[in-house]
């Protein structure tokens, strides 16, 4: 009896081992597959980080064929921008030539670059102010370069001695949260971008970038040459500068020169002129441009915008524009113009 | 090894298909991840700007109280006692035949705001009674000074001075006169400086009346403007004393008119 039991025990142990092996093999195959998937996804993850390919791990991801660089003696609100964007850096300085073969100091070798400028003072920005965002593309190889730049305006509150600098996101929950979030939206709506600076005394900018993107193309680019890219921004002071097609009704003071050429809005061959672009922008971004107490005012605003030189329309739009400006000044302390460059 | 091969052979077709499908999907996913990583590669650049606080400018009564408390009330033309007798500066009744002494009425108002380094103060007034308006810079004091001053009783509760028996407590502010704010007359009639220019080519006149010419000459407002600097871009509050006094005797004016209008307005200077 004792022996039987022991035999039977030995037999079941052998079965157990077999089963264990089976499940081990099954587990092994599964683990191997899982490892494969893991490796692939990890490679993908690493590939997202440019530094890995730079380190020579050769994961086979083609990087962008250029670096971005900044030039200038000063950084605007250096403390604030480093607090606001800790992942951004000033880059490291190096000597490069421009396309006229004049060498200069450029700050580069970072994928998140803090831009620089040359003016003597920082200055505070108010409606009516304008400026230029300048950065450089330095190709890492000879050949044609195409890139796309998208522009964003990000607002901050605080930043004084007794209030910490805080980005105004959709989930901002500080004091006057709803007004502050809306003011950040107005800020984005009121900063307008243009491709070209003022070209004559009669109007200011051309090439309205109302979709906040700018395609850049540098044919036959030479490596290690710094090619400038300029984006002109403006915070229009009055609605009359933007919306009026002419100043015939005298609604705009003489000194408030138009933001874009005074002309009728037109679409020629599918291409909208600047006036059409800006009027379309005022309509499509109406909730970011105008502040109206009643939401019903926003509906049907396109006809109002298209005939803004009618006194009643002009007054309605001007009030909305100025109220939004006032909210910006009250709730927004800093704003960041952020450029995202994709190849 | 042989075992594994034979095992694989033994796997039904359905299973094999499943395995192959799973493998293809896995590889496809891996490829997508890699391509996504390539697409998502981007560089960023940023520049920070500071937003200027909005330009604010307020016109208020003394101590920054609501405009409703800037009350001119009755303007005295001559110094009189409660019985209507003409008196001198010390309150003594004047002898018969002595010309009455002109009364000086003083009212305090304030201009406050931020981000305004200079502003223009404008007086616009009708000339019905030939009143003269002068504006002086003023200083606010909590305690009554011994010298000449304007006494102002606060209307709004001041939490720092409110007491249990609030109704019986009057909080005063005292204003002393400083230098006079110099005004330019924008539209004086050159032949009679007491009247505004009613020339239709004058923009002050035509802005009010267009080309109309049948306007009573004393109803045409006289505009005076003076620039005041705050010397700061921070918040500020400046006090002013408006002095109203009948202008020098003028035979053109009778004393039977009752109404005059004076507007005070401020505008930020473009700097």
C-alpha cells in the first residue's frame, strides 16, 4: 500500500513537471513576444528624443536637417521665461556666418530655444505695439530646406513679488479664474502675425498669418549658414485699424494707420487678400477678439464685421474689442509667443 | 526542437492564422510608433513679453469718493451773512455804499489712476454769470491745519475710522491750496475775453452747434485746458481745489441769472 502510494506519487510528479515545462514554454513565447513589442515601442519612444540619435545609437530615425538658433545681446524677461518654461534653454553660443558670409554669434544646439533680441530695454507691451520675432535656421547639410512654423500665444498671470508666475490654462483655478481664462483667449486673439513688415506709409503689414502658421522654404541651403526667419506681430490698438475698408466715414483717427492695406476684401483665384483674411479672422475668432456680455451678439457677426464702417456696427465692435483689451491688461501679466518648427 | 516543430504542425490552421495576424498587427504597431516619433519631431522657440497694465484715469470727489459727492450747490457771488446782508471777510456788515466783497467758493475733486504720466484737465463752462474758475493743486490732511484750508466731510464709511456710534461721527479731510494749475483758454473771443468764440470756423463751436448761428453767446462754452504731470507710471491720486469766483465787475453782466454749467473732464496725455 505504501509502495503504491509512493509510485503513484512519483507518476503525478512527472506529469506536473511536464505541465510546468509546457506552461514555461508558453510563458517564454509570450514573454519573448512581449519583449519584442516592448523593444519596438521603446525604440519609438527613444526616437522621439532627438538626443538619442545624436548620441550615435543609430536607431534609424532621420532627424531634422537643421538647427534653430537665436541671435542678440539680450533675452527678454529672462527670469520669467525660465520660470515659465523650465524645459527651454538659452542654447550654447557658437560662431556661424549668414548668407552674406558675415560671421556672428548665434545661440543654438537645443530643441527648445529661448529667443533673444538687441533692444536696450524690455518694455511693456500694450495695444498698438508691434515687434518682430526672429530666429535662424542653420542647416546641418546642404540642400533644400522646408519647414513649417506654427505660432501660439500663451498667457501668464502673476509674476510679481507677491504672486507666482502661473500659466493660464483651461484648468486655471486662481482668483477670477473664469475672467482670467477668457482674458488669455483674448490675448491670443489680439496678437496678430504677419509675414512682411510695413512696406509703405499708407499701410503697415502684408501677408496676414491668420491661421498662425508660416511655411518656410530655403532652396539650396548651405550647411552651417544662419538663415533668418522673421515673424512680425502686432497688437492692433483699435478695431478701426483692422476692420475698416477705408477711413471714408472718418471713424478712425488719422494717426491710427490701418494694420493692413485699405481695400475691399477679395478672393482672387482662390487666394484671399489680406483684408479678406483679417475680416474672416475677426469672424472665425470672434469670441477671442470681442468681448460681448450677451452671447447672442456673437451670432451673425459676420455681416456686422463686413460693414464695420456703419456707425452702429463700428460702435458695437469697438466696444467689444476695447473691453477685451481691458480684460487682457487686467488679468494677463505676461505672454509668451511660442513657435513650433516642424520639418 | 523537433518537439516544438511537431507541436507547431499540430496547431490548427485557425490558430496559425490568428498568430500570423497578431504578429502582423504587432509589427504594424511598431512601425506606426516609429513613424509617429519621426513625424512628431519638432523644435520650439519662445519669447516672453510683459503686458502693460491698462491706462486708468478716474475723476472723483475729494478723497476719491464718488463723483456724486462733488457738489457745487449754491455758489455765492458776494460775501453775505445769514440775513442776506453784505459783509466783509471778517463777517462784519458793510456800510452803505461800500461795494460788496466777492465770495470765493472752493470745491475739492480728485483725479486718480495708473499708467498715466500726464493728463489734461479741461474745464468747459458757460458764461452766464461771468464766473471765473481757477484750479489749484491740493494736499490732503487728516488733521485740521491752522492755515487756510477746505474742510470736507466724508460720505462713505472709512473702516479705519468707523466707530460703534457711526452716525454721530463725522470724518473730515482737510485740503490746503498749492500752486495754481495753469490753463490755456482754447476759444476765447479776442474782443471780449469773457465770452467764448462763436465763429463757425472754430472747431469748439462747430463741434457743439454745427453751422448754427442763433446760439446765445453766454451759452457757448468756454474751454480751458491745463496739463498736469503725475511723474509716475504707478497708481496715483491727485487732489485739486476748484475756486469759483465772480470775475471782475463787468457792466455787461446782470445779477439776475441763475444757472451756469461747468464740466470738468480729464484725458490721458499721449506720452
